[in-house]
C-alpha cells in the first residue's frame, strides 16, 4: 500500500486511514476530487473501492 495501482483510484490527498477489527485497512482523502474510499488487506492487496474520484457538484464550474 502507499501508492496508486491498477483497479482503484488513489486519493489526491491522503487524509484518513483506519484498520478495522477484521484487519482491513481503509484509506480516504480530503482533496477536491476525493469522493471515495479504498480498502486493502494488511499486506497491501486491493480489496474494493467505494465511490468514485471526481469533482463534487460544489466545485464544478457551470457555464450559463
């Protein structure tokens, strides 16, 4: 763990990390495009991603 990889979006700015009771590691970010969590095993193997990386509605520029 600790870097981008195939199959998941790495946060723009790493912010939170949590080790759950089953031993999985969860990582979140607080960058402007960080709208997702990624889950890994303790040895760094990707398990799943919740959400998607991208701009939030609040940060999008609307043309009128």
